[in-house]
C-alpha cells in the first residue's frame, strides 16, 4: 500500500496490491472517500493492483475544485500517467461511475473493462443539483450530512449499523463545501444519454435493489444504451451497495473483471510506481491557437441561440425555462427567441464579467426599475450563480441609497421570500 502527496490537477490516490498486476481503478461517490471500497480491497488485491482516488476536497484531498466530469476524468488520467498506467479496468460509484463513462467515451483505448455502480447517464435534473449547491453554500454541509444515511443505506442496515452510519455522516461533514458544490455542478451538467451507444468496452451495471437515488430504472437505461452491458441487481442494498452488501458486490466485480478482461490480462503492461518526484511526460503537444477569422465579419459568426439556451437554463433553471418556452405562442415566440439569442447568447455569454457580477448588476437594475416579478427569479439565479444571502442583502442595502428606500423595501420583501424557499435544508 502507498499514498502520495497530490500535485495540482491530479487526484489524491492510494495503491494496494502487487506492483506487477494489471491496474484496477476504483472511483468514489459524492461525499465519500476511497474508504467506501475498504470491504472489497483484500479480495481484489489478490489479482489486481488497485488504485483508489478521492474527489477534490474529499478525505483530506487538496481543495482544488473541479466543476465538470470531463475535468475530473482528465485529472484522473494525469494521475495515472504519473504512475505509468496506460490501460486499466475501472469501476466507479455514482459520480465515480460518471467519470468511468466519460473515460470510456473519450479515451476508449485506456479502458479495458468498466463497472458502473449506482450510476446513471443523467443524475436527476440539473435544477436538483444546483439547488443542492445553493443549500450547501448557505447552510454548510450539515444538511447533506444528516440526510446521507437515508440516501445511502436501507433503513434496516442503518438501524443495525450505527457505527457505519456515523462514519458516513463524518465523511460528508469533513468534505470541503466548495468542492462539494463544484461536484454538484459537475453532476448538473452531466448528460450522456445520446452517447451511450458509443461505449464499446464490456460493462457491468450494478445497482442496489433499494436504491432511491440512482436505482434500477437508471441502471436499465444504461444497459439498454451500452452495446456490451449486463445488469446486476443487488438485493437488500441501497445507494452505497459496496458498503451495505460487500460480499455480493465483490463477487460481481471479481467475476466481471476476470471474464470481460480475460483476453487482455496478460497483455497489459503495468510498470512499478515511479517516485513522486519523477517528471511527467506530456500526453500530447499543445497546438498553437488558431486566429478567429470570423471576428470581423458578423455574417460568419455562429448563431448564439444554442449558447444562449444553455446559459439561460444554467442560470434560471430548467423548470423556469421550460415553462417560459412552453407558454410561447405565435404572439410571444419571437420575443422568447430574442431573449435567448441576444440577452443570454450575446450579453450573458460575454467574458468581461463573471456570472456573480452579472447577477449583482441585474439585481440592482431590477430594483431600480421596480420589476419585482423578475427580481424574484433573478434572486434565485443569483443564488445559483454563487451569491450568498448575505451578499444579496448587501446589494439591496446598496440600492436603498442609489435607487430609493421604497424600491429597496419592496425588493427586500421579494428577496427574503425567495431566499427562505431556496435555502431551506431538505426535510
């Protein structure tokens, strides 16, 4: 077993098992650490060199937040490149499974075989995960820690194993809040439903029969979309099946990687781990930037509509945008298209201000204009864009001086109601 310091743009990891064995990577769920795989290690290490990793800010890992699944996958590859590991088996739970899907889609030559535990091609809705980020930004991780046992374990297991429940709660409590929020953003943006057919590696989709987070329905979607995939349903397990039913999960992983990887086991070169100070060879040269030849000719620029729709959904939420577009008719449709194309695709897409700053400007302008209906949903947008309730309060106090006390008074009533709704911890 070995552990190392973590350079930037890589991941904290731990290695168990023989140096000359094929590499098997284990990826964690959001809010957990590599210890969620402790009960699988002894048996897996009899045949594989097992590398477990922590997400940024989890398990004491450096708090270098990563806000997309592709970025997490690239950091994992950089870590494996340091170790000289080019080809490997991979299994991951929840967001760890999303990383595995990303690797199989973008770097198929690196992945010999894949196991996805409690995974999904899309985790709930983007609104749900961005809302979770708002709650954590306002209240810290305690609400997530308190609700973790009921999300992760069956009721009977939680009652019979109080020590494991407390372990789970402490894992969440000790996570860096900013990295947790960034991981929520990563899950909010993750959607590979249209790409599942491109996964060409043998895949095991494993799910607890009682999982209410990413359950059997999501697992069957993965199996239906991936060409060479099979389903394993684990009775009596919820979201963290490797913890709750360790023997069943271990047997399934052993069988999958011993059979799906059978023809390539002997051929996979796995060099011994180099010293941590060894230089890392670049994977590829960075090509010089190509000058933008469309900047001077508006007719050659891409239509900003798709970019605008993406930003509009990220800032205002899918539910709001869906209602607005569904309500559009022959009279209002062109106006909705104009908003998406120019307000969101042109102005909100500009790089001169970040989204936090644009939310501050927008709130101020809406108070000045007395547009209280729009102030309500832009207060929600400000929370999504990273403003805290304290910062929103300061913006409104500032408007009292420059926009007038009555305008600020009305704005406070609207904003207070929205903030109470949006930052209320889950029951």
